[in-house]
């Protein structure tokens, strides 16, 4: 049995929770009635991965086999995870009152009571228990018999102290806790309280009670690290502070990354359950540092995966990993990570926001994706609501989009007028400047502002309250006109291929012209960046009902990252330094209003293909309302 527990510990140390659970379960089956070690390992593993049912069952078994304060705390934590706050309160209270309870045991139990009080909305109780936990844990330093014992306590319980400090600061008792720590230092001058003081200061700062600057905290930690170079705990906290200022100081980032890589190598060699708690934190910190540079995206993803193998119950890390995977275009793998985050914590806000990124209302796979997400958060919910939830998702997306567009339209004319004023005054300034470098720069500015004004005016016209003008649109002349207009401005070649016979469309010719012109302009701008070219092709497309018209705009530009494809039609999205981010939005709105669709295919380094499909059988088009029915505020 002991061998199986050791094997499970080794699996857990290597980040293999399923294998560890199997080994612990076999050890538990073979254990003597009074042996609680395998059950304790199973309960701790279940707590780590957020499995409330298993944690509750195994913790109860530990409490039955080995009654005591540690078992009571473990049971209380499992009950709290399961939402059984009344039972958790009883377990934590029993641990506090136990005759054999140590200072850390009582501190953990009071921290649990504080969490239960906060869960029930008892603010005063949460604050009082958090402060009592703080006093219990720090009192252990005063009771320690020598410096070695004090140092061991400081390092061993640093994570517990950090949790208590955060709860104390959140309850508004940070100043009281700081005074208590100062008094303790006066009674025990040799107590290594610098780390705890820094953690408390950081917690107070995080809750708006600024008492120490980041530099002050870093200096204190650096002094502690110099005094105790063998303490990994202090080194790790120092690295965390260095990473906070990595955006202002690249050297701090480089130093922190080097230190973390060294810590990772050291902890991997050790490969013990205790070391893995620190190692997971190291990997998550490294991943966050790597994320700052897109060139290190693969390293960031690998670091998150290594950390999650050690701490599979870390919802925040799973969410960050999902975003990295989504950025490189692997939606299936990203969805799997979001499911993991929701299984860990169904109330995690970032997990749900990431889940929303996966929902494409126009995708035929929407129902399947919604069902998977619902099942991850609440098993069985997908089967119950998966077939109707996509309708709510689609409607919600439409309402949100309509609200955003209404706000844009309400204030859009003021922006357009301001752009007109800027363009006019720039033109006047250019004339006053005469010839020379200043006049050339003003001319460039005038051209950019005028282009933005025209594009913004098009965007506002696409949202006018009046419906589209219905007319017969002959496709070939329209496409020739669009390409001619784009060629006049473009710096690259635009090839045009139009089929000899094309069916007519019914719709608003001017809106269709603006939509297609925006697509061709975008393609020309992209091709210009790589010295490429643009090809526009128009042909008839056979469909089961009536013929459709297919217009393909292809460029050999830099392409669009796969992770960005889902955002290209969002207002404001652009990859150009001087882009407005409304051109593709206009195109998508106009094509959709004409019952058509835009397909996008892009590959980085090879270019982008935009395919517009417009149906000719529009029997209901004459009754189509405004593209965005909204009132023009103030008659603007």
C-alpha cells in the first residue's frame, strides 16, 4: 500500500492526475481500516481539480479514519467546495476547538470560516475570522523556540499567509494586521517577517490601500533574498514583483525569466509533491512573461500546459491557454480548454467570456458548441437546453450588435463633422504653408483625413433609417466601375475577370458599390504591403433554386492570422496603421442586407480570398426594412 501511495505521489509530481488517482484508489482499497493516507491523497487531489463530489466523499472517509483538526479542516474545505456552508462551518469550528490543533491548523480553519461567512454574505463575520486567522498564524512565530523554526514556519506557510493577507485586506483590516506584524517584530527581532510584510503590503495595495510602492516591496524582498539565498519562496516572490514592472523595464523581464527558468530546472529535478506546488506557479509566471511577445507564443502555451499538468484545477491558466490556442486558429483545442475551465469553476467570468468568443451565430456548429459548453458548466444541461440555447445566443448577439450600432449612429455624425473640419483646416494650412516639407506633410494628412471622412460617411449611410433603394442591378458594369475606381487609388495591379453572361441582381446599387469597393480597396492595401497583386472575378453560381452571383476578391498580401478571422467584421478592427476599421463592417452589413454572405479564406504569407455570394431570387427583398432601423438623433 505504501508503494502505491508513493507511486501516486510520483504520478502527481509528474503532472498525471488520472494515473495518480488510480494509484491512490488502489492503495485505498488495500489500506487498513485506520489508515487514512490514501483517502487523504484522494481528497486533496479532488480539491485540486475542483471535483466537489469526490472531495466530499474522500474527506469524510479521512475524518472517520483519522479524527483530528487536520481532517476536520480538509472536510470543511470539501464541504465548502460543494456549497454546504453550514456543514463546513461545523467542521472548521471543530478544528479550531480541537485540543491538538496547531497554530497553522487553527489559521486554516478560521480562514475557512471566513470564506463560509463571505459565501453567506456575513461581511463582519468574514472580517473577524480573517483577522483571527492572521493572529493565529503570526502567533506561531512568537511561540517558535529558535530562528530555524521561525524561518521554517515563514517559508512553509507562506501560501497560507498570502491567502489570509488577501482576505484581511479585502475586509478592510489591513492596517490593523500591519500594526500586529510590527508589534510581533518588536517582540521577536530575529523573526524573518520581511516576506510576510511584503505580501501583506501587496495585498493592501491590491485592495486600494497603498502603503508600499512596488519598488519598496521589491527592495524588501531583495534584501530578504540576499539574507536567505537558499529560500525558493523568497526568490519566487521577488520574481513576481519584477514581472509587475516588465512593461516599463525590459531588463526586469529578462532577469525574471532567467530566474524562473533556473527555478523550473531545479524544481523539476526535485520532483516532489511539495516542489510541484511551487513549480506550477513558476510555469504560470513564465507563461505570463512569454505572452508579452508574440514570438514567444509557443513557449507561453507550453508553459501553461506544464503548469496545468501539475495544477489541473487552475481555471485562470486554462482560460489564458485557451486564448493562446484561439489566436493560432485551433478552435477545437481552444474549446476543449474552455470546457476544462468551466468544469473547474462554472462561475468563472473569464471562462464565460472566452466561451462567448467561440460562439459564431452564423455557424452551423453553433448548437454543438453551445451544448458542449453547457455540459461542461453543468453536466446534462447541454442535452436539456442545447437545441434551444443557440436561438437565445443568436438573438442576444443581434440585440447587442444593434445596441452598439445605435450608439455609433447616435454620435457618428459629430465625428464625421469633426473630420470634415480637420480636413478643411488642414487644407487651409497647406495653402498658407506654400511649398516645402511642411506643405507635403500637411498634404499627406489632408489625404488621410479625407479618406477617413469618406469611409466614415459611407458607414453612416449604411445605417440610415430609410430602407435600401430597390432596383435592377446589372452586375458586369457595376464590377467594372468598382475596379476602375479602386485602380485609380491603388498602387498595385488589379486584374478583372468577368463572365460573359451574368444574371441581374435586385437591390441598392450604391450600397453594393460601396461594399465591393471596400473589399477591393482592402485587398489592394494588403497586396501593396508585399508587392503583390489583386484579382477580381465575377461569375454565375448555380444553386438549387435560382442562380446566384459570385464575386471573388483575391490578393497576394500578408494574409490574416487564423486567430483573427473571427474579428475582421467587428467595427473598429483593422490591421492597418491608418485604417478606420469600418470598411469590412460596411461590406458585411450591406451583403447581409441583400440576403448574401461573405466567405473568407486566408493564410499568413499567401494572401486572402473574399468570396461574395449574392442571390438573384429575392422575392421578399422589396419588403426589406432599413439596414439598421434607428432614428437620426437631432436631425443630424
